[in-house]
């Protein structure tokens, strides 16, 4: 629907432009430091590729976990009502606003060797700290709320009308979910998944606190860049640019306009 | 419009830039507070905070602020223009970087030495008794990354003794290694003698006879171009003097 443009006060453009500058200027600053001559060589070094591949693998697994856990969570939050639902919603969205390093400490004292579940995990022969599993766990922890928020929003704006119609025609709940609900909210689901993936890819604080840093096992791209910036700043800048490129792609896929049609 | 944006950016950032250099009055006259910013290796955290307090007590209107971190991190930040007045490194290699960049205001002076020690959780669950034990299969070993001084020293020690270490994590600073040990995640971590002393009951220290073979020397220097040049020199002298040396020795540091 086309709305009539209401004029904005002219002064509002100044802080708005300032905000845009604040976001873009550091990127310009970083790009100005890129050594283009050796760029390709730097981003394709063995340890860079190891970190990149570890990051992509763990982020993909984390995104799948987010889908498996987050879709049911969003459905329960959007389509049911129970006492304390508001509280539950606030709590599961906590990782969204929590400093990641705090998340890392929380994970450590839960899944660590001396944590809440340490003995049980030990009895099962599972050791999570310092493993790739720890990386995935940290990434899932921080990125799950992104999927839940996107999908719950999509579910609420889509409404339950079609689902009610399908049910009244005799479709069973699982059929309704599969044939009506999912296709209806697919754009929201996709953008939520892409956002979760991006958040997982950028995860740093919880990972370094909980999982440690070892090449090929736990040293994901952000940790690699953190390590690299003191020994080889040129390579760190080059790898950072790779992550910026990924981030731009992610925004192109998941910009808000697409999720709401 | 373009110039408007530029003006606005400058208006926003200039006051911030001014905050960074409030140490312009090094004579410290009247009731004006002068701030001295000291960048120091993470392993100096406890000792330098104490030395800082004693320094403040002897200098009216002076406030000493610290930034503790991995020496390699700190020297990189100074090279990028961080407002440090004094730099204290945990090894000579990172101080050399400062000197090579013409950023040392004076010749660096060595003020302390430190050697390695193994830290384990209080009950030493893996029964580590010496450096060779760190190569035990299944041992959860955490060390510093090779680019930070404690990691370089660990690597040298391992090479000297012909021990192949397979750490589960390489941390960015010695305090990060200690954190993994005190939380019980790691069975053992290679840190400095002084870290074990500072950690108290939180860890059990395991000394090994070869530790004296690899000694880290700590140099300190004022940073070139500091606004508080006299004060920076004073602080360096203070660390090298009786009071500073006493604090360092109490914490387990050796004399250079």
C-alpha cells in the first residue's frame, strides 16, 4: 500500500547521516589497510583455510540445531498461550542481549568437566570442553534466539486462519504444520536461519571462553583473526574482509523486507 | 551536504580524542589530576597495581591507569597509536618491536625475570609431576600461543627437553591459561612461577628442575611522544627502585 509521504524535519538528516558514517567509516578504514597484492595468498594460506572450513562446518551444524530446536520453540510461543509464557519468551531470548563471554562462562559451568552436568557427561564418556562440539554448542546458544524471534514474528503476522481452515477440513495437526504453516512462514524461516548462521559464524566470546583455541579443532575464523592480528596484521585484515563479504551476502539474503513480503 | 557531514563527524569525535590525552600537565600543579597510562604484560597485573598505588601515594595529583594484556597485543596497540605513556613487556622480543618502531622514549631497562611453572587444579587430578608428564596421553594441557612470551618460553622448554606437547588449547595470554586451570577444565597449564604464587589455593604449582634454563626477562621503557614524559621516567625509575623491586620479589619475580 502506497502511503502519502509526510515530510521529515530537515535536521533529522544530520544525525541519520552521522549514524550511517559511524557504521561505514570503520569499514572504509579497514579496506584502506588491505594489502591487495598479497590478498589472495593471505586468505588461502593453510591455516586460514582450516579456520574457514571449521567455521563453515560448525556454523552449518549450529544452524541445523537452531532449526530443529527453534522451529518448535517459535510455534509454541506463537500458537499457544500458557501461564508465564511472557517470562519463558524473555528467558529464551536472553542470549540475544547477554554478552557472549557471559554465555561462555554459563556454558562452562554447565557442560564443563566440573560443571553441572560434568559428572553425567563423564560417565557417558563425553568430553565437551576444548572440542569442536563445544564450538557448536556455543554457536547454537548465541544464535538460537535469532531464529526464534524471526519465525515467531512471521507466524504471528501470517495468522492462524489458514491453519484453522485446514483443520476444519479434517487435516491432522502434523499435516497442517507440514502443508500449511511451514510453506506460509518459509520466508521468515529462511531469513531466521540465515541470521542464525551469520551469528554463529561471527561467534567469538562464548567460544574462546568455553571451547579454547586450537587450530583445526576450535579455532574458528574470528578466533583465528584475533590470534593473527598481533603476528600478521595484514593477514588479519584480509581475513576480516572475507567475513565482511560474507556478512554483506547474509544481509542480501535476509534483509527485513523479504521476510514480511 | 558533504562538508556538513564532515563537520558533524568531527564535532562528534573531537571531544573523544581530547579525552585520550588529559595527561598534558606533567608537572602536576595544584589540584589537577594527571593520569599516567601504563601498558603492562598480563603477568604483571597484581604487582603493577600495587606498585601503581605506592607510586600514587608518593605523587600528589597523579593517577596511574593500567592496561594489562598479552605483550604482543599491547605493542601492536601502541604501534597503532594507543595512548600509552609506559610499556612493560614480558619479554625482550616485544620490547624490541617498540624500539624498532622508534617508539621507545628511552633505552629499555630490565626490571624482572620470570620462569615457568606448571599449574594444575588443586587436587592435581592427572598426577603431573614434571614437564615430561605434560606429554601424557589424554592429559588436557593448555598453553599460551607461541606468539605470546609465555608461549614462546613453553615452546623453547619443550624443544630443549625433547618433549612434544599436544595442547588442547593455545590461549592468547597467561591469565587465560590460568583461568582454564582454575575452572578445572584443564589438567595442567604452563604459566609463570608468579602466576602460581598469585593464584594461591586456586591451583597447585608443580615445579620442575629444568625451569631455570628458560628465563623471561621483563624490560620497561617510556613511550616516545608521551605528554607526561617526566612522570613516565619517574615511574620507570620507581619500578627499578627499592619499592618496586620489593613488590616484584614478594610476588616471586627474579632480579635481572
